[in-house]
């Protein structure tokens, strides 16, 4: 098999990233998803997160803002997407530290080509990372690998590398994250008739393995968490999911092991203004 490495450069787009973001900003919030911790009788104990979505005129989610609450504070992620669902812009901020990071991506021929990520301290940029995408194709023109590399601005040394591998059907089969030459974690995907059946996340640094299980329609139905102990894997948590006909999660039941203590989580859609104060 002959592999050809294709290096892309950013070309002129009909609209700039800023113009696209301004158009998305003008859209109204279409849906709000609340994540609640509830008791065994479905009474709300706490609000875990609130997610706001904007949808374009062809039904694609182009904006997603998720606020996660914990320890009397919150972490907020803001994502802008193009009409082809590729990530355009991302921002993380917290109630305590302000802006944590921003990332922006450019594309050509409907594929991301490069990006810039900034980390912040005291709401000011302190580090800038350049991100590049290199795609490898076989002699039949099918993509077999994507290499995502990052390096600090004005430095030649490569920092982090994400290696994404694909099968003959174009399905993603593995993600490998390499940091300073060491493999930090690996995600493997297993399919049956092109439907996702399992996703396994192996974190070498934390010594954990998380296995997600999907049904025949590709909807998530279970999760298992294992911790490495004495050269073996010990299951420490499992979860069961309930989904609607669209595959959206509506309920999750987590069970800690070996205590068997349960945590119940419900996901509820709403059209009202999202505000943590609506539930306590």
C-alpha cells in the first residue's frame, strides 16, 4: 500500500471565521438541556449542568454552550461549528479564573487544516500553540490516518501528537494521544455492520480503562470503569443509560463499586431561559 501525505494550507474562504461567528451570534437559542441529579423518586437534588444550543436553517447545531456546576462555581465551554459540523471556535472559562483557553480552526474543502490555541492567565494570553492537520491516504484515495500535531509558537519542536486511524469503511478505529514522546491515552472503537458497538478509553497516566457499550442502533446503553491495581483491572463503577428514539440520553444510573451506592441523573429539555437559579 502506498501512503501519500497531504499537507494543506489555509485558503481563502467566502466568509471569515469572525463573520461566521457573528451570524451564529444573531441566532436565537433553540433548545436548553438540563442535567439534574435526582433521587430514586426522581426529585431534583442538584443542577449538574445546563446546555444551550443554536441550530441553523438546515438543522445543524452550530452553537453549544455548556455550563457545568461544582463546588459553588462553574466551568463553561462555548463551541461554534460550521454548517458541515466542523469545530470553528472554542472557549473555556471558569467562575474563579476567568478565561482558561480559546481555540480557533480553519478549513479547506470541508476539512480542518490548522488551528491556534491560546491558554490564559489572569484573562491574558500566556501561551500560544499552533495546531496542524496532516492526512494520509492509501493508493485508492481513502483516508487511513490523520496526524494532529501541536507546537508552541515560534518553536520548531513538536509538542503533542494525536494519531487518528480509520478502517476501509472510513470509520474511526483508534485515537492515540502522544505527549513528549509518551503515549498518554488511547481510544479504540469497535463496529458491527458500520454501527459503533464499543468505545474503550485507556488512560496510561491514570491507570484507568473506561468501556462504553452501544446497542444495535449505535445508541449508548452502558459504561464500565476499571482501575489498575496490582497488575489487574478492578471494576470501580458502572452505569446504565436510557435514551429516546433519537438516541439522546434521558437518564443515567451510576453505581459505585464495591459499595453499590447509586447516583441518578436525568436530562430534561426545556425552552425557558437557562438559569441555575430555576432549580435548587
